[in-house]
C-alpha cells in the first residue's frame, strides 16, 4: 500500500519549507508543486539560479516517488538531468511530475517546470527504492 503524504505538512519536508515550496497534488506517482520567485533565488545576473529549478524538480520527484512506494520502503535520488529553456526573473515556478517507469528497485520520473505559461526547464530523474530498515516488521 502506497505511503500517504501527511495532511499537515509542517515539519515534514524542512528543505521544501525553506524554499517556500507548496504542494497542490501528490498521489499515484504524480505531484504538482510551486514556488514564488523572490530576490533570494536570483543569481548575480538577475535570473533564478539553476539550483532552484533543480531543487524544485528533485523535490517534486521525491514527493511523486513517496506517493507510490510501500509503507516499508524509502527512496533516494540516484541522478537527475535537467535542461533549462528559459531564463526566469519573476513570477511563479510550477513543477508537474509524473512517474515514467517503476521496477522493484528503480523509479524514473519526468518533471516540467513552467513559468508564465512557458516551459522553463525539463528534468528526468532516477530514484532508488529500497526497504526501510527501521520499519516495523509485520
């Protein structure tokens, strides 16, 4: 049975909270999240640092993975490749993630990051799925 994302997310993902990332959907191997661009996300050229978009994709993929792994499983990023299409200076970054393939130990996801209705970046990532050694044995 897949894990359920808690109704009260406070403290669940401190890194996402640090960024101000908000999830609007997380179920069945898919997620949707967004964050408002602020000055603290800009690089010296005045555009959103690539690491912000990468973090958005990685966190969106992690949430999508969380929604399709079993209670006694965990997941971790193996690798992510991201392609940047548009320089972002303001507005909101929206990330939509979907599961592409799942085997017993590997899950592959695709994320699209959109800003002002235009594709800003696209990422594909692979996650390891493994048993949680601390999970209670049935």
